[in-house]
C-alpha cells in the first residue's frame, strides 16, 4: 500500500517506546501523517508540513545533547531543512501496531536523474546532426558521422 506521507525517524524520547514496541523500531521511519491524493493536489498538506517543521526546529535545539540509540548523526539529520517533507512511502504495520514507511521517492529521483542525462545526450546529438557537415555526410554515405549514429536509449542498464 503506497501513500503520500510525512515520515520521521522514531526517537524513543520524542515518540515514546515501551515493552509492546516492535524490536528494532528505532531504525524505521515512523509514518506520522498520510494524505489523500486530493489533499496533495489542492496543497492542503502544506499546513501540516509547516507544523511538523516548526516542531522539529524546537526539537533540534532541545535534543542537541541527547543521543539516538542507533543513529549516530541523528541531530544532524533532524537539523536539515529537508528532513520533514512529503514522500511516497510503502506503509507496513509492525507487530507493536506501529505504522512504518519505506520511502520510495528515492527511486523516482534516481530515474529522473538518469532520464535528464539521456535527454541532454539526445539534445547534443540533435544539435550536432543539424550541422551542415553532418547533413552532408548523411547525404553522401547514407549514415550519420561516427559518434552521432547511436541514439541514447532508455533505462535498459538501470
């Protein structure tokens, strides 16, 4: 089940943790808010996002000296202005009834980066193919000049 959600790393002091909590829960992203698609499109999620960001600005000052049980650079992570954001997440409920999310937005960013590179390569080839010497070689040999014959493909090797 995929959702648009706000996730945060579970910290036992902020979120609480007891004997009923799932083992290893502090290494997961806790799903704190989920949004419907219509909430995303009409930007009503932004108010909730602002509330969480303000909250973490306060936490970063207070928790500066507290350590996370497993994440050494936790304080640096929560100080980042992009820590609280919306993501596409796969939500799973653990045995202690906690909703944890596995962030999938990361893969979208990788695909976008790869396609941006392919698009730039294609634009460069098109520019070079429009040069008079390239068009002339195509007229004479029936082929584009070497280096302009291969059209960059999609995400085959990805």
